[in-house]
C-alpha cells in the first residue's frame, strides 16, 4: 500500500522498505503514523482495528506531510536565522525592564538586576520561538490533512478519524485535552484534524454531552 500511495501521490525518490510498530508517544500519537526514510511507523494501538480503506488516508497524510516538511526544510535559509535574531532584538526592552525593576522597586544593586534579567530574557525568547516554530509545523500537518482529503475524499478521511476518536484511546484523549500547553507540541489533536478537513467545530454543549456520555458509559471505579 505504501509504494502504491507514493506512486498515486507523486512522491518521488522515496522507496520504503520496512514497517515498524511502536507504542504511541507525544511525537507519534495513535492517529498520526509517521513516514521515515527507511519506512513507515505505525502505532500499536491501531493494529488490527482498522481496515485498509481506513489506513489509506492516514498513511497518505503522513506521506504528504513528509514531502511538505522536507520542502520546508529545503526552503529554510538565512531568513529563518534573521527572524530569530530579530525576535531577540525586539525583546531587548524586556531584558532592560527586568534588569532595572529590582533596582527601582527594591533598591537592589544593578548586578542583581542583570542576574535576574539575563535568564528571564533568554527564557522568554526561547518560549516565544518555540511557540512560533511549533505553530508552523502544526499548520503544515493540518495542511497535509487538507490535501489528503482533497485527494482521497473528505468523507473517507473523516470516517477514519471518527473511528479512531470513538475508540477513546488514552493518548488521543490526552492530546485533545492539553489546553494551553498545546502551543508547545508539534502534533495537532484529532479534533483539530477533523475540523481542518471540514467537520464543524463542536460546541461546548456538544463537548459536554460527549464527555457525559463517555463518563456514564465507563465501567464503575
């Protein structure tokens, strides 16, 4: 199937030879198989639970994502480095504010303010750059899903994702409820993926009804 999809999607220069099974991780959640140079990586949680027609859009999306990510890396140049340094320059006022704040408020020596300001400054730069980088790659992942839906059919793709969502796998549920820390992870949630390819965003009432149904149907503790 992988070689056929490569041919169908026009993925050139890729000759997969292996299929590896791994337990789900933050980098490889159950709904997102990955394509590596030597072959395909599938989550063990879905083995034997999906039919080939359901695997097809998942693997196709992984292939398209690999191609888009490779093209993105090729386009990365000095411009990315310049943007990083520009971000650092724009945040220099934060360093000065944090350095002089202890001096002004608590009459600490300037050296103490610098000791506070330097690590805080670099911490802020790191966090903002991480959020920017993660958001960019997550957007590429969702664009790959959209292209896959256009090629293999939106309904078929949605059906596969909804099938996985209905399994209530622990890692998939954990990703869905990350909240604010989602901005620090590269992988979108399965809800994000379904919305990206055309499913309406669930309302709060729908989310609550779904949670209540899941809770009441779970075995007693």
